C-alpha cells in the first residue's frame, strides 16, 4: 500500500489515549513508525493544541504526524506547523457571543451538583468549551462527575436548554469527553478538517473514533461519505483494528 494513497485520521481521547491522559509510548510508536510506513497519519480532536501537545508528548512527536487538526480542524497543523486558523469571534460577532456567554453563566449558576470547581467556560480559538463541574477539577473528580452525569444527564439537559432557549444563535453542541461539551458554529464539527484534506489529498480517508454514536463528537465525520469510518472502544481496540486492516494480523 502506498503511504500517499491512504490517510488514517484519529480522534485522541478514548481512541489513542485514555480520556485526557498521555498516550502510551507503544501506541505512539505504532502510529509513527509502523502505520506511517503504509499510510499518512493525522489527528483530529475537539481539544485545543495545548491539550493535544501535552497528551502526545510535545512538538517532537506532534511534528511527526502528517496533520494535526486541533479544535476539529479550526486550528490546523501540517508536519507540526500551523497552516490554517478559524476564529469564532469573527464568525459570531461580539453581540451574539456575549448573549450566549451570559446565558451560559446564568444557567451554570443555577445547577446543583455534588461538587463544583473552577474554569467553567473555556474560550478557545474556534469553539467554546463548557464544563458544568469546572475544568479545574481533579482526575478523581472528573471520573466522579462523568458517573454522576450518566445518571442525571447534566450535560444533555444543558444542551437541550441551549437548543430551546437560543434556537437562532447558530451554534451546535457535542459531548466529546468526560466533564464538558464543545460549542461551535454549525458545520464546524470534525468534518471541518476534511476541506483541507480534500485540497491536498487524493486518496482514501479512514477515521477512527470512540464517540461515533448520535450526539457524540465523532458522529458527523464517522458517517460522512468522504470517509471510511471505524468505531473503536479504546486504544487497544484501535491497534487491533489497524493490525487487521493494514497488516493482516487478527
Ligand atoms: O477530545 C475530546 C474532548 O476532550 C476534552 O473533554 P473533557 O475535558 O470533557 O474530557 C475537551 O478538550 C473537549 O473539548 C474535547 O472535545
């Protein structure tokens, strides 16, 4: 197989790493040494580049991926060098942005949870990330919130309220991780990165993600006809599916 005729794009959390955890060096080596011999390799994550960088092990490794699409591709890197950036402020305008943030802050102030920490609204380049429990919670608290949310649907109800109360704001919402959800303009989901690949790449695009179900932040790209989608359960499953696909190992 020719490396230039295929690209494998990977979600990060839950697909090549445990949620918000550093990548296992053996998985990284598999992607950058073994897989890269037969396919171009890229990442597409809802997270911003500083979080991806931290998880992948720094620029030394980030630059070995053919593409890294942070914030769904709103901040795009090729061989470690940023080549495209899209800004949510320019797109929405200050007035809409403020009415959205004010509504969110009001809603956040009324939610009762077993515990709350800080950093509830993270403003990124191309999206806003909202965490009802707060992004400054510890790892143990992350896991506890995720369990609590599975029972009480805190994030789902928040998203339902945003859709009902701000129907014309032009934003959509996707749950990609354990404690938060991402908010971005319609069309700025993970499919956004495909426009750059279409410009420069002519081959098959494989996508691997764990949140491929409806409402998950991998769903839209997973079902996109330009892509061959693969649903995985964790990094081990990702490697096993790659072995099967590219190296005839079961
Ligand atoms: O990559 C998936 C998600 O990872 C983080 O989610 P959480 O902190 O809720 O586990 C965030 O960076 C989020 O934006 C991203 O989609």
